[in-house]
């Protein structure tokens, strides 16, 4: 069996992360459209907080690590359209921050006893900005697009830097949400190389304890690693 090229693997990884973000936000929009039992309030608020942290970590990683490299590569390869894409994506990030801030405030109000109505409205606003933005990135940064811009060494360096950023800034709260936003097969494709003690001990036994009240809102309640 042929091993996919590094640029294809990177594109697939980006798609899985975006898919987990979409699924998590879709769950928030769906659940917040109806009354939430008081006994579920803390768990749902925690799920919402993990989503916003996940999105901040992902976008900060793009701003600090990925976008500068893409801009540099586009100039080197004389592909100005990709540099223009990055400028557009940065603008989308800036626009999204306002709606995300409103959603975070609504989450805090909901946690303190507020109605899910404001949570629902602000979640829909985030979705309306986020989903087209994710689709635009995926369209430009497919395997073919990445192959035009980045060498195998470039891709490896980006993957290492992005992983280190996620571990340092996102930590277990974000990692756990990402895992549960993926199907069993997607989990194995994304985390198959993760060390045994992280998969079997930390993720499935220790970090899972903090996610128990969030499980009912996750796309996949199981961990297949």
C-alpha cells in the first residue's frame, strides 16, 4: 500500500480538525435551541468553553505559525493568490473574534443561570462566520495546493511547531474535545502515532474524568485509540 505524500497527509489532518470544530459547534447550536435541564448546565457550559478554547488555539496557531510560512512560500514560488488568501483569512479571524467574544460572554452567563437563548444566538453567529472560512481554507490548502507551496521538510517543520503549540496552549481540555469530535477511524488516522501512555493512560483514564459531563454533547463518546 502506498503511503500518502506529506502534503496530502497535512491536508487530511487540517480537514479532520475543521470537521471536529464543525461538529462541536453544530452540537452547541442544536442543544442551545431548547431548554437545558439544570443538572446538565455545568456540563454543557464546559463543552462550550472547551470549544472556544479549541478554536482560539487553532486560529492562534495559524496566525503565529502557519500563515507566516504560507506567505513566505507564496512569495518564493511567485504565487500571489495564496498570499491574498492568507490576508483574507486573517480578516476572517479578526471578524470572528468579535462574535466569539460574545459567545464566550453568553457561555459565562449561561453557566451562572442565564437562558440558553443568548447562547444559541451567539453560537449561530459564530457558525455563520466560521463555516465559510473553514471551507475557504480547505479549498486552497488541499494536497495539490500545499504541494505547490511547501517542501516535505517545510511540512514536517509546520507539523512539529503546530503540535508543540497545541500541547503548550491547548492542553488536555482541547485534545480531549478534538478526539471526541472524530469518528473511530478518524481518531486512529489522526492520533495513531501518539505514545501508548498518552492514549491508554492519560487520555482514556485521567483526562477523560474531566470530560464525563461533556460526553453527551460530543460527536463520538468513545475513544478508539
